[in-house]
C-alpha cells in the first residue's frame, strides 16, 4: 500500500498541441479509493496509464510511496491493473488464471495455491476455481480478473472502466462488491469511469477532468453541494443541474419572466464579481411544482416515472429556448402537455461567472 502523487504530470502526444493530460496535481492517500471521471477524451484513462507505466510522463512527475516513477518500467512499479476487457486465458481454469502472475514470478506452488484459495474466498469464487472462463457469467469473469490482481498484493490497484461490459443490474451489484472489497483490503485504488453515478457511489474522493485538466478533486458530497465551476455542476448529478445564464436584478435573478430570489450574501457576491448576468444553477429537486399562477410557468414535454420519483422535462413558457428538469413525487399524475408553475425550494442555489464558469 502506498500514497500516490501526481506532481504537475503531463502527457503530450503531439509537440505544440494541447496536452492529453495537462499539469495534473493530485495527492491520493494510502488506502484511499479515488475515482477519475469525465467525458470521453478528458484524459482520465491516459492519467491512469501514466501511473501504470503504459504512457510516458512528458513533464512533471508521478510518485508511488515517495518514489518517482519517471523512467521506471511498468513491471517494477508494484501495481496491478484491471481492464474493461477481462483478458482471461480461455484454456486455463479460474484458479490457473489467478495463479498465472504468481507462477511467472517463480513463487513456490504451495504458496501460490494458498493465495489463490484466499482470493477465491474473498471474491466468492471458491466453487468456480476448476471451471473455464466460458462457463462463467460476465460478473464472475470480472471477479476473476480482480482476483488475478489481488493475489499479487500490489501497492496500488488500477481499474480502467472494469464494469463497462456488464448489464445495468450486474453493474450495480458489482460496483458495490468492488467498493466493499477495497475497504476490506485497504489497498490504494484508482478507478476510471465515464459514469458519474458510479463515481459518486464508489469513491472516497472523485477527480473530475475536462480536456486533460483537473476541474475539481473532492468528496462526492462536496462535488454535489459545492461544485467549483459550471462544468462540474452540469456533469455531476443525475439528471443534470438546470443551468441558465440570466440577468441580475435588485431582488435576484430574472428567469422565465419571474425573479428567482437570492440571499443577501448571494447578491453581495454577484456585486463583488462585478457582473450584470450570472449562470444560475438549480438542481431538479430544488424546484417545487404546483398549479398556482404565481411562479415560473413551464410546459411538460416528457415524464419519467420511476416509482418513488418522477422527473418532469419541459420548457419555460415565457422562454421556450430554456429547458427545465424537475424532480417530483412518483405517481403525481403529471402528463405531457400539462402546464406547471415552479418555485425554488432552497436558498442553496448555485451561481457561476457567466464567462469563466467559476463559482461565485
């Protein structure tokens, strides 16, 4: 187990072009579970591969347990990686697949068998050790791939979208297994995903990346409650936060022909920023919908009934170019074409600079 530090680490594929990873600074504690998340092309997998030694570190440094990894071959970094593809040997049994990296190290057979049995018990694979991979489900195969990493007892686990090949239900169950397993083993783990729900439910802390640059590194709760900028605000949360660039008036922010009230502190922050418009962020659950005439009028275009909740998608009547997402109670009876009136239900609305996107 070890601390991992990215110290202004960069990966530049084409000289003169924008780096794939640009001066990444992160300090990951010993035993911590950290998730890299962001849209396709944000640099999350490249950052992981730099740590693994599969990509060069062109500038800066990456340290594992205080040792600089620049120029250190992958095999000497004491890391274990689990990929999206299971990469299991089809002609070997589950036990033989898990045993293989230990055999290549020259470990005695009795010790290898002990480690494989222990890993099989941890992962619930004991009864499958003599089966071939083709006789297993997708989730079981992924556990075998994890078992192959576990038996090596590395300093750091690296996981690159390991659940992408699983169906939705199996993903939910397997991600819970991975999070629980990591807590039991206490090994520093870095996990890459494009799924922000997966990131929020698994990581102790989450690093949000965009175009090779770190946007925010914080706990899931902090990312949700206090996003550093408009990109993080719009990326974290499902459905995404409602974001509107609107003019500021004396009482608040003007949206859909109505004024959304802001607190004295929020108005003071806007004044200090010296802007006359703001990007206003409102989470779907921060709206309440009713049939009164006093409020922001909207028309429902889509209703997603999820049982305990319902998400209403629509557009503002006074400004149809502005879309809206509202979280309401399930079985509310809302229908496509219904007119609703919206009010904000929280003082914790989010304000961002209209040009830089930074939190005000």
